[in-house]
C-alpha cells in the first residue's frame, strides 16, 4: 500500500505561532496505486515511480480542503511505501481532453535528489 503523509491540522495559539508545538502528520492511504522501481541514482539512492489515479487524488484534495491536487502534493511530506518515507521530487499529470486521469510521481529515499531537480 501507498500512503500520502500530510500535515495534520494545527490548533491556533501562541505556542503554535512561535513554533513551540511539534508538527504532526497523518498517513492517508491512496488506491489504486502502481509502484515501479527505477534505476538507482548516481548517489545510490532508491528511486521509484508511483502512478496514482487522478480521481482518487481529487477526492483526497477535496477532503483535505486543498485548492488543487498539485497543492495537496506540494504540502505532503512524502509518500510512505514499505515502511519508508519517500520524498517526492517530480510530479507530472497525464491528461485526456484537458482533464488529468493519471499522476506520475517520482520519489526517492534520499533527499539529495529533491534539491537537484
């Protein structure tokens, strides 16, 4: 299974505004999902391509009150797969007649790729 790690809503207050409250996250399972291993990077990092249904992501974006699927994915801390937190470094959408039907996410266990892209 694949889960998107999203920031949990925070209660307002002085402690939160000053950064004294630890961030909390929730993992939301997404299905259907297809995961493919990609060749390792030059740094030896595990890389994956994750294919996700646009419909499932759109429903999740609405449930999370996100402006769009792209803003939902931008707010995510990453994807959880096989107990590993994968950092998303690239997102593309395949569309037909102007409507996305599939999202391709590229993710890695190593954060070095995130800054390289």
